[in-house]
């Protein structure tokens, strides 16, 4: 039987690559994002796919409710919910960051993700079938300067994923948190509010992960035997690793030549 995946944030990056891969593997797609023109392009790119596109902003619970209520026949049984829509905004230290950027990250990465999950889960539980795949990040595992609310939102996604597993014990529903590191998508252009040069500098001289790499991983975790649950999967490109702890050292006291 043809299965159905709902992908949020499918107009670019990981979500787009996942839409393409799952379509070529014969899955039915429900894809949603805010940019209508990109959704039309996706439909044109996948002329043979069974695809339902929906223009929504995951920050709006009413749009989520309406999207699910209006799913056409043949798309109502969701086998995988890929909570991928998300963003980082800014890289400023906490005392200088824009509070509106923080709100947007919380509203998208946390509230959008849990609102859609809450809406989709009851039907999965009723059917005793389904897989919630969340797009976390290394930023949810490891702190870095300027990561403040973005990293904290991904730490939420990680713990929410684990807690879903605790709640769903006794059902056949799987939950996985994918935690990618450096990956070249539109992520950095968005983070730097459209500054392409700044975004390009993030990837200069590296071989970052690609959307296709992440799509392979998402497909793999979903195609394991039904009794196998990958709880979390952290992945970095080979060119990325950890650094030493940062230590601030006070400047050497000035030698004045007298003791007191
Ligand atoms: P992109 O910017 O390329 O893609 C983000 C997608 O999310 C777009 O399709 C965008 O579509 C959608 N989106 C953003 N906000 C909303 C919203 N409010 N409602 C609906 N859709 C929305 O970035 P990535 O593909 O890299 O990011 C995908 C996920 O992966 C994010 O959760 C990100 O945090 C995470 N991630 C990214 C990493 C990286 O280095 N690239 C590493 C680790 C995790 P539209 O603008 O059309 O709405
Ligand atoms: C994206 C990876 O390191 O830029 O989540 O936060 S990072």
C-alpha cells in the first residue's frame, strides 16, 4: 500500500530533498510551507508524484487545523510526520539579540512543531501506526556563541521527542530526532536576514552536508523494521568536529614596581 508523508518546510533544503526522495520511492506527499511559488515549482518538478501542497505558516494553529481538516481523500492517513520547518535568526550574543528573532524561532521551531504533532498524533494512535521524525540539530546538544535561543529551541525538540516516546510506549508509533551539523541549504541566508555573502562565508573551504544526505538518513530511519526505533541520530560532515572548552583569561596584572 502506498504510504503518506507530511513534510513541513518542503520548499527548500532538507524538506525539499526529502520530498524528492520519498516521491521517487513511491510515497504520497503532503508538503507545506509559506512560499506558494516554491510549492508550485515543487509540483512541477515532481509531475508523476501523488502530491498535495498546502500553503501554511506553522506558527498559526488555525492554519494547521484547516490544512488537516481539508486533506483530500487518499491523503488523510499520515504514516510519517516530518517536522522539518524551522529556522535560526541571528547570531548575536544574548545581550544584543533581537527579541523578535527569538520569538520567531520559538513560535516556529517549538510551538509550530508541537501544535502539528498534537494535531496528527491522535489519528496515528487510533491506527496504531506512524512515525514522528523531528528535525533537531547539533545546536540542541552543544552550546556555541550566538546559538542562544536557536540551540535552546532544538534542545526542546530533542527532549520533546524523547518524551513522546515515553508517552507512546505500548503503541507501534516511532519517534526520531535527527540532529544535523553544518549543512548547506538556505539556512544561513535566513539566519543572516538575506546576506548571501555572510552565508557563503559559513561554508567557505568546507564540504558540508547536503539536503540529499539528510534525506537519505530520514528515509533510512523510516525504512527500518517496525520494531526498531532510532531515538536520535547526530550527524556532522567529516570537516566538522568539537573544539576545546573556551576559557577567558584576565589580562596579566600590570607590574608597577611597588607592593602596596
Ligand atoms: P532552509 O531555510 O533551506 O529550509 C527551511 C524550510 O522551512 C523552508 O522550506 C521554509 O519554507 C520552511 N519554513 C520556515 N518557517 C516556516 C513557517 N513558519 N511555516 C512553514 N514553513 C516554514 O533550511 P534547512 O533545510 O537547513 O532547515 C530545515 C530544518 O533543519 C530546520 O528546522 C533547521 O533548523 C534544521 N537544521 C538545519 C541545519 C543546517 O545547517 N542547514 C543543521 C541542523 C538542523 P518557507 O520559507 O517557504 O515557509
Ligand atoms: C544548524 C547547525 O551549527 O548552525 O542547526 O546551529 S548550526
